[in-house]
């Protein structure tokens, strides 16, 4: 193409597709998978002819990749791929034979194991968010949908820790060590000599939580650990760790390569339940049967990936990552991974302790350790608050906004990860507006949605999860009804990316107004809010929007007066 010549839409799309496919290939090959180029090659499987964008293989793990830059609502494409992958599953041996025929240079990948030993997964990877309901997902059960957030997380992890990021992918696929590679012996465990088992009364921990210290190689930690990062792909309440820092990883790795010595400060972890303790006579014992500081005792830890949860010290562990061939430090670090042993202090929870209690203790330890280090990001603090006290107004608001992000009106608009740019930040919405709308303890003379919920309040206050989610759903439904009326009547402004309508300032103003009008109108249906906002207009342009981040309440007063016809005197006298 000549310099300065304008590209056609088709040329732009092809460039976009090429860049997108390169990104995907770099993620999987960077994590240690082999790339099998199948783009443009047609496979006859069963009664269908199938095209596959790419295959990636790690030992017996095969990922079939469909990579699309198509429009979000192309359900026919999704349906067709779901049917194609079903056909592959039904004719796996035939499919492997076709791959070997079309890509003979990669044929050995499909002869290492019996066909039954291979684990095949079908990724539908889109460069834009796929708005798809849970019911629709069940219709396309052969597909694993990889949205931009998941893909960006994997890309970040590969950029930070290279081949060691494969364990993140395996965890996403819910794979355990027994399913990868050769069938393993049940006796594969790491034996640790001279662990220190602390007496219960000197640790300060209660609820039968025990503390054990020991030395473990960096290699074994890399193979068995995982981190509850709030930025990752999981949809879970129990995530609190911050995103791994690429610069910090590189700095520690440079130090390791230069000095060749381990760090002396503890790695803090939560240990798996299925540990063994062996006394000097070789007899297996429970931790309660092992004496405090008992000499000669050994600790056996299963060699199971994603089984040791890192509470503090992820950068010191992952700096030992398995690098690529062009990594200038890999030769040195590969030796140190086996040689260097890190000091680990592990929490052993009683087997019956619920997950929320375990993670609550872990997050509090994380916060205590890091309170005087690099400032903990606001959203991490909000997530830890959610774990510590699920009924606090902060925790309720955090859970509500998580669910709002999955509703059609706000789908994927809020920022829950540092990898998600150009999204609505949630910390100020939670702290200055939403918490007061959903609290179970509204201040004197004020109301919240809790006052109008007819569910089982006694069970909610007892932290019954069914009642908890029921109340969250009630809040989400009413907020969606309210904002749906706003969107309908201000649609042009809502969809204008240059407008301030979906800024934190405006959203907080709308939420506070909804909260303040409860004492006058209670909760209402869509028709009520639709009628109220029908003739209301406001200038949300960046040039003319008059409010700043400290003026949420002033904006809400305007909404009360102009939309809900609540007099300025009444509005101002309200202290919500």
C-alpha cells in the first residue's frame, strides 16, 4: 500500500484480525503451549466440514481456538461453532488423524498418549464483550467463552511470569495434576524435613487454625501455588489480592540472577487440608497428635498444582518463573528454582471451616502485612471489607455493583480490574452513594432499600447466603428499573461516549437521588420512573456539566426537584 493511502474497511478488519490472532498465539506459546497452525485448512469430521483458527497443545491438553472479531450479536456463528465442536468430540480419533495429515510436522503431539488420555477444550475467543445469558451458555455447552477481560489477564500473566502462567490456564480449566501428562502415582508427595509446628496458644489465631513453618524449593512452590487475585477470570466473592506487578517481578529476578541467594522473610500461605505428618517412628499422625516443636517430625505435602494459596509473597515466588529460550536469566534461574528454598509459614485450617471464614482470615493477614508497605489499592480494600463483614454497607454495595455489571443495562461497564481501561471506577460509587442505598442500618430518619425488602431479614442478619443473595438481587432489580427509565429517556446522551451521564459524578447523583426520594415515594415500577424522567433534560456535555466529584449531593438535589417534584426545602432538609 502506498504511503498515505486510506485503507478500506476490509483491509482494516484483516489487520485487526491478524493482530488479534497474534495476541492469542503469543499468550499460549508464551505459557509453554505448542502452536498448531490450522488457519485456512478445512477438516472433514463426521458429517461436517470444519475450519479451525488454531490449535494449542501442552502434553495431553489440547485447546481448539475459535478467534473472532465478529459483532457481539452473531448467535448463528456461536451456534455453528458449538455444533462443530460437538462433532469433533464425537469423532476425536478421526479429528486427530486429520490434524496429523494436514500438519505432519506436528503429528507427534497426537501420538504421545492414547486418545482417551487427551483433554480437549473449545475456546470461543472474541475481541469484544459477548453479552450472553446463563441460559444461552447452557445451549452452547461445548464452548468456553473467553472475553477480553479473561484474555487480557492471561496476557498480563504471560508477560509477567512466562511459562509459569500455564498453571493459571490449568486452574481456569479446573484441571488437576492427575489429568495432565502421564498418569501419576498416588504417592507423589513432597517430604519436608524439620517443620516447625507452633503451639496454638502462641500464634494468636483461634478457631483451631494451626501454624507451620518449613523450607520449600521455589520450583515446588511455583508448581503448587495459586493466588486469589481480584483481577483474575473467576467470578467469586473470595478474591482480594492485587494484580502481580511486572516491574517488581523483573527487579527481584535480576537480584536473584545476580546474587544467587534466597530471601529470608517469610512467604505466608494457606495450606491444603490433605497434609500428612510422619513422626520419628514413621507413623502417620494428625497435627493434633504431633507435639509442639516435636523433633524428627516430617511433613508431607501433595504435589498438586493450585493447592497452596499464597497470602503474601507472590512476587518472591514468581520471580523464579520458568522463562522462554530468549530469557537472559533463565539458565541461571532454572538452577536456582531447584536449589533455593524459601521460608514458608503456612496456615492449616480445620477441615470443616467454611471457605468464607478461611478467606476472611487470609485477607486480614494480607492487609496487616501490607498496611505499611505500598498502599493497597482502594478496590482491594473494598474487597477485603466484603470478606471481613459481608453485611457491612460497603460489602453489600460491592456485591450489588458486581451483579449490576452482569445486567444488560450496565453490562461490563464497571472496572473490577486494573487491566480494564476506560471503564467506570467503582470505589467512589460504593463509598459515597451505593452503600447508603443498600445498607441494612439506615441512619436515623432515613430509609434504604432494606426497609422495603419483604424477604427473611432474620436469616439475612444471620448471614444466611440464600437470604443474602435474595436481598442483593432485590437491590439490583430496583436499581436496574430506575436506571432503565433514565436510559430510555436520555438514550442519546447515555450512548454518547463524550457525555458525563455515565461518569461517577452523575451515577452517584442519580443513586443518591433514588435513595433520598424513598421517604417520599418508596420503591416504584418502571412506569413511574419513566413518567418522571420523560420530559427531563440536562446538559451532560463535558464542557457544560456543572458538578465536580465533591458535589454528588448537589446534583441529586437538582434531580429531586426537577424530576420528582420534591421541593428544594424538603430536599435540602433531608440528611440522607
